[in-house]
C-alpha cells in the first residue's frame, strides 16, 4: 500500500513537471487548487512591526511562504530646489537570488524595477505620506526617507506582501527630534533623544488575483503565477475606494511570462468584492500590532 502511494505521488510530480498547466487545470476543474485552497481563499498572513532594530521603522510580512521585510531609514538633507517646503521619499524593492531559484544574480530584474516604481507611486499618488510633513526648515533642511523593501522568500503574490510591509513599516517609523541653531542655519542640527511618529495619512492595502481558464484565483502561488493568463492587484484605502491598480508581472523571468489577456467587467467586479473582504481582514491584522 505504501509503495502504491509512493508511485502515485511520483507520477503526479512527473506529470506536474511535464504538463504544469494541465496539472493546474485538473485541480481547478474540481474547484480546488494544488495546495488545497479554494479558488477564493487567501493564504495565512502575518505581520510584525519593529523587527529591524537599526531602522527608524520596519515590518516583516508573511503570506504563505512569501516573506517580505521593509525598513525605513530617515536622514536629513536639503529640500528639493523647486519644492523648498517638502522632503524626500526614495523607495526601492529588491528581489535577490536567495528569494527564489528563478531569480538570477546580476542587475535588478524588470520585476524588481516595476515593483519599486509601483510602491513609489503608491506612496505619492495615494497620499500615504505628505512630503510637506518631512520639511524641518523650509529651504534649508528636510527629512529624506529611504524605504527598502526586501523579499526574503518568493512564493507568489509579492505585491500584496510588499504593500502590507511598506504600510506597516511607515506606520512604525519614528523621526528623531532635531534642534536647529537659528543663529547658524548652515550648521548641522543637533539630534535629541526624543522622537515623533511619522505622520502616515492613509493606509492603502492590496489584494491580488489571477485568471486561468475563466476562473478567478485569489492570492496566486508561484506556480499559479506562471500559468494564469491575466493578473490584477487592487489597492483600497480606508474608505474602500480604489486608489491604485496594477497588473503584476506574471513571472519573475519576463521571458517566460504569458501574454496577458483582458479582464472582463464581471471579473473586475468580482475581484473588487473579494478585495474589500481581504483588505478588511488585513486592517484587523494591522490594528493588532500598530
């Protein structure tokens, strides 16, 4: 009996490697996914804040086997010349080779660059942090926030994990209180032992989906991302209003990604409904740690 089970498992593994799309299709025809989840189910999610002691703000997020850390480092700098009453926010996402066997050493991949751009736009377009709140002395001194998102383990749905880690880390950030010598405005400020929380104005959160054979899957695993024909991330604010959308890369390796098909209006409506439920649950997680 044990030998039969072993052979059946071996045959399934071989079939998955040779015909991965058909392997996924046969599960979905039974309204179940290879990892045992229903089509609508999101994986177990956890979030913790303040885990990086050397950062001014940090968070660690796990969605299934996908793990993402985010650290925020605040340094003072000159304000932008054309916006003397504002500070700086520089966001960078890293997908290192250690996070997945499909990530190759070398320059940042297209997926990493796209994720960096998406997170930067999210902060600015959704108004997560007002850059005017980062001004210390107009035209002289402002805060520059370096926001680094680092993928520790990649098993699909990096977008949701990165957005959650980003928001939690910013909410966890504390800025040191600086004393500026008004008689010598060009001299470096004195750093005190006091700090104030960063003013985070809104907490946008993301929920991502994929379409395969007309079926909508929530929270794609790495294997599922390789074979879906369309993908979508929906970002909602506290009022459940859509503040951003994105089509995540279907593959870490762009050369192996499928061509995306259009998402119908009915599918989009379904995704928005699922996103509202998902984001509601994520806000409860954040409430428990912040």
